[in-house]
């Protein structure tokens, strides 16, 4: 099925839904039209999505405003280049291109040309005026994307090769995640028809250059015993909600409770000094405890510069003595905080958005919360109808009027966060959601409570699945997944490295989709069923059609030659679910958003699910 201008809504930059200030929408004061378009001055309450909806009657065309404004900014200093689509300034001048003057073309939406990115980063593409569709059939003005990494464009009329420098998006994808080595890389975007034949014309090409920054590996090169931030990098610019990864070399990371030599757990101290050795790390909103042994989390911070201290403490939360138990980074949070939701006719209350009640989840999983008819704000001041969230893990609700404790079973989101990542032990867990005012005092009423039960599945980890060989980490065998889902891989006792050179005990991963393993000694094919991760990636995102799919993981050397032995193979079966409405009552023929719900506050990176009832997608 063809997709005209279908921009993937699951991309982080769609966070441009974030408005400048909370005012009534719908007032657009634009100057008179000029040749090729018109200027627009940003007003309070504007977002790129809202402006695109007003001028183009299609909110998904907001990248055209970015493209037009940035082109103007290159030659006219009265325009400011839009580097962060979610961040607009009141009084900023934008260029609204006349849709009739926009010639069909392909373009990178992000990263921007000249950007500095982490080794693993997301790429978003767009094709205004063209039809993006899966490969297979050839139609006029239609085709799919290819990213050429550090290699020249393919001549018009030639078939684009299937290899690691020529990445095919033959399912019609407009987003992907790349993993590249540190240094400067040239990315060429090339559009081809359904037969993978490069089309003729500059409009079918775009180029950007990115600098991939060095990352701190978990173990290989940072051999000093101690704790470290893995990402973000020191000095990074991050969105208001961002992921943090930590590592501990030469130490045992374990849940709090018992004290063992050389063991403990992590703490992140936000804009506050380290705790003195021998002192207990406090339980409050500036001292975040990861007492279940977590090494990843999601933080939500206000715009501006923040100092993050990483501090290791023993099972009694007592800070250990030595610089090796500390690390520090500074991050700059871009953008503006989200405004409270507008009033709705729904009853005020809080609820879990995901996971759903009864869900089976991996040991580390994302939780999203929602407050309808309430204002979610940071703690500190007490206002009527306002407060912040708490998740109580395997423990009862706090009585109204009581202060919610600060401990590992009572998780405070006192910065106004509505998403987090939990890490729990395998088994059944009860999660209670409780809303409290700015003084952490539990409010009275069932509308301030919600409860779900989740089953945490056991999974392979580097510590427990230590057999030499390759493994799928996630999804689990037999899992039901969404049409677009992340795959994580693991190699124990092997060196994962980019392709190119052949070394003993080293190689890279391949995922074979609905096709058999390649015989040992044979070269793994380059096509859409044989996905090469030749840059040494251990994560990727797949998009598959609904139904049951077989995924074979195969390890090959630097020459893409399959290695001999069962340890170089793993297999899982997944069921890709068709998107379905959130409730069984939405059964009218038509299309629907499944999530997020109308009026929900979302993080800058969020998932959108759609459903079509009585229609064939």
C-alpha cells in the first residue's frame, strides 16, 4: 500500500508537539504572502505541528517548515536555523513554503548536516512530493530510500548494491538507527524505484556529514576499576527526557541489602555534591538510587545545564572511599518544559498507559503514566489539583494525608516525569501508581490511584548466560511484538568487531528473517532477508508484517563467511501483532490512534500506535 508523505510518528523530533507556551491554539498571524511562500512569526502556544496543520492542512508536513526556514537562514540572517524542531522562540521568523512550489525531492530530516552524534544514532528521512512504498513493483514517482555510508552515489539507471555501505529500506521505512565508528562519515541518501534502480536527478539525492563522537565502552578500552557514565557523553546536549547508561569495571553490581567486598550499586546525584565516604547516600529527589542493580535509567530534567555525579555505594547505601567509585558529566538540556494538559470532560485521575495490566515484560521495561484533568508539576510547592507521580513496587498504597516514603519500593517522580524505566527481578510484580501533592503527601480518592500487575520474564544476560556463543537477548523466544520492534544481541567469549579484517574468534552479527542458516564456509548473502550488522552493532530495529516470523542469528567473520558450530547460531520465533485499538469498544470501521491518548503529556521520544478497523493496511 502506497504511503504519500508518511512521516514516521515514532521519531523523537515529533516532540515538536511541545508548545512554546500554553495559550489558546488556532490564532495564526502571518504576514502577506511573498513569492514562493510567506514569513510567519512564532506566537505563544505555537509548535511546528500546529503551524503545519494551519498552513498545509497536514500536520505531518512540519519538516517542510524546517527545510524552508533553514534554507532561508543560510542566506538571510533575519532567519534563525532550526536545529531543534521542538524548540521555537516567540518572535522567531519562519519560512512557510508554498506547497505548489515544492518540487518532489528526498531529504535527511535529522541529524542535521555537520552534527556530532553518538556512535548509535537515529536517522530520519523525508520525501515530499514522492510516494514512498515497499520494493517489488515499479510505479511512476514512487520508490524507497537507501543510505550510502562513506561511498558515492550509484549512477542513475544502475541497481543499488546490497552490501554494508548501501543500506536498503525496501519496506518503505523513513527512520532507522545507525551504528558507526568514531570519526567523520558522509551519508548519501538515494531514492530508487521498486526494482532498486537509482532514479535520475538531483532531487533523488541528499548528503550530510556527521561526526561520530567517541563513546566510553563498557569494558574493552576503559579497563580501570571503577564506575563510569557510558552515555550521554560529557558535555552532551540532550532532550528533557533522556536515557543514561552506567558501567562498573572490576566491581560487582548487585541489589542493595547485603554488604559484600567490592560490590554495591549505583546512584546518580543531580546538581548536588558527592556524599562523603562512610556516609549513607540520602533518599531524596536529588539522590537517585538504583538499588536493584540497574545500569540504565531515564531522566527528565528542566532545560539548562546540569551536573550529574555517579556514586557507587555498598549494599547498605554507604558511599565507598576512592575516586574510582565516582564519575561526573555535565549535560545541557535543550527545550522548554511541557505545559499542563488542557482541561477535558474526562474525570480527573491517574492511570498507567503502559505496560498494560497483565503484560509480560522484560527485566528492564518502560513505564508510561498519564494524569487526566490534573496538573503534573515538580514537587516543592503545593497547588490545588496539582502534584506528581509515585510508583509503589510490591507494596501497598500510602494512606491519604501521609507522606510517601523515600525508599526503593516507593519511587518518586518529583520532577514531573511521566515515563521511566524499571528493572525488576523475574516473577510477578504489583505496581501501584499514586499521585501526591508538592509536599509528597498522598491525596484522598480512588482517582489518585491505579494498579497493574506485570510478569517479568527471565532472560539471558551477560552474567547468567555465559556460554560461549551468540544469543538473542530480546525479544524472548515466543514473544509477541509490535510491527516495529527492537532486537538486542549478545556474544559471549567472542569479539564483535566491524567487518573487513578476519581475526580468530572475532566477527559480526547477521539476522536471517524467515530463511535458513547459511552453511559454514559460505558467504552470507546481501539481501533483505539477510540483515548484516557489519559495523559491530548489537542492537537494531526490525519492521515486519503481522504474523509469525522466524529469526535466525548467525555469526560470521570479517569476510562475511559463516563460522562452523552451533555456538555461532541462535533462533527465536516472534509473533508480530497487528495494531489493535486500545479498547474493544472502538470497533467502528475506520482509522484510530491507539496511543498516546488524546490530551496526554508525552516525553520528547514517544511511541505512536495506529489501528484500522474493517480496512486492509
